[in-house]
C-alpha cells in the first residue's frame, strides 16, 4: 500500500468518524460488497434499495438475499426472521468464536445477518431513521451497512448514528474525474463510552475483523488497490468536497422548489420539501442540507427517454458526480420518472431548460 493511500485513508476515516477506511476498485456499492466476499452462502442480507434491485440480484443469490418492504426497523426485523432462511429456523450450525468465524474456508458455516440501507435512496429518495435502525440491528444481532453515496460524508455521518459499516461510491467526492470507479469503505469504532463506562461494541468489532481480514488491517490495504492517479484525484476532491457539496445541495433545493410549483409535474420527491414523507427524519439525520438528488414524475404520455433527449441540461454525456447537472431515467426510458442530480452549474439555467422541455414534451404546441 502506498504512502499516499495510507494518508488518504486516514483523512477519509477522520471525516467519516471511522476506526478505519479503505478504497477499493468497484463500479458501485453492491459490487464492492460482493467483491469483498462479506456475505457468505449461509448468511442473510436484508436490503431496502428498490432503485437498485437488479444490482443486488446480480451479485447475490436468492438464498441469502431478502428485500425489506420499507426502511423501518420493523420491516427489517420481519425480513430477517422470515421462515425461508436457515438462520431463522435454528438449523444453522453454531458459529465458532475467534478468527475462524471471519474466514471463508471450505465448509465454513455462518449465521450472520446484514442489513443494508441507503442514507438517501430508493424511489422517492427516502431517508431512513438510522438511529432507530441501528438500535434495532443491535437488538437483532445484525450488522448495519449504509450506502452513503448520494449524501456523502459531508451530508451524513452514518457511523456516528450507529451504523457498523459505510460504503460510498467516490464519483462525487472525486468531482467526476476518476478513471476507474472506486468505493470507500469505513468501519465503526468498536470502543464506545468513556472511563468506567467504556465497553467493546461486539458487532462493530466483528465488522472490523471481517474487513481487516479481507483488506489487510488498519491502513494496510493489500487488495483491490485504487491506483495513484485516482488517489490523487480523490485527495484533491476531498479538499473541495464541502464547498462543492454545499452548492450541489443548495442548487437541488432551488430546482426542487421550482418543480414542486410547476403545474406540469404530477409529483416531486426531495427530502427538503415539507411534503416529503421523511422531511422530519431527514432534518435530524442529514447535515448541511437535504442532498443533491431529486426524483420527479412526468405527466401524461411523456416518457423519460424523450424528455431527457429534448432537455438541454440532461447531461447524459457528463461524468457522474461531476460539476454538471445530470438527468437519468429512474425506471428506464419508457417510464415516466426522472432522477436529477444537481450540479454546481447555474440552477436558474437548469430551471429554464426544464421549463422549455416541459412545454415542448408535456404541452406541445398545436399544429
């Protein structure tokens, strides 16, 4: 591991309030989890990420994967103890304590449970109550994994709210300049409390042991290394992240307010709007703003593909996480839902572009 990687990992770890952080080459968070081999064939992974279902199905077998019906603690508990999985029936062999319980040797059997949720994610950009989820995860003996890609460390601190592991795709941190996609992985500190009240968080310790076994210990990464050129881009992005993320979020708020007032738009989902179902939770979970993303619905027969094609601010050719606003078809080009990531470009220009596209595709002039 290079000195640059070590220093950057330490910097990222401090920003995430983590015990340790690592960087791995991976296209997205589900791929990174699968690449590390965290989830064994007899483990259970409970997921709430209904805008990323295909990615999880691609990387994990149906034997370990269960989808929660929503992001509530109750839904995760129900999904965890559903009868289809050996961990719920008592047929699992007891898990041995010690190092062997973190290995992936032949014949190893586990009964570990992992919960996965986004700090901002799913259709409608939901914001879960991470404190409640973390408390319920500890009660159930589950390791809570949070995908913090949309929010970033600037907008959300899942480890401080009780999560055990946090994964974050680094496109936005690196300002869209990565040559090879990368994901940061951070793990919670396992010593909690002070003085006589200090104790070891067993689940956080387990999370650290699993990651260290795969990645080489604190700041000693030996696998999946990100190359030095991309590390330099990430390091430069860390220096400007706070300013850029604040602009992303401020611009998203302007655009969301415009869309919510537009009579052509049937529905808008943005955690900063008072009508969003998680507005109150978001105010307590997120910091500095409500994220850079907006979901909105097109009216009538308009399709996402045609709308994006006719919108000058679509940004499909621009790099993800870069300075320009990008629109994507949330459910495919033939559906009616758009996800917009606000850039640092002028939000009034974006509003004007959206207005023109709305008029052209949603209220076309008569011949």
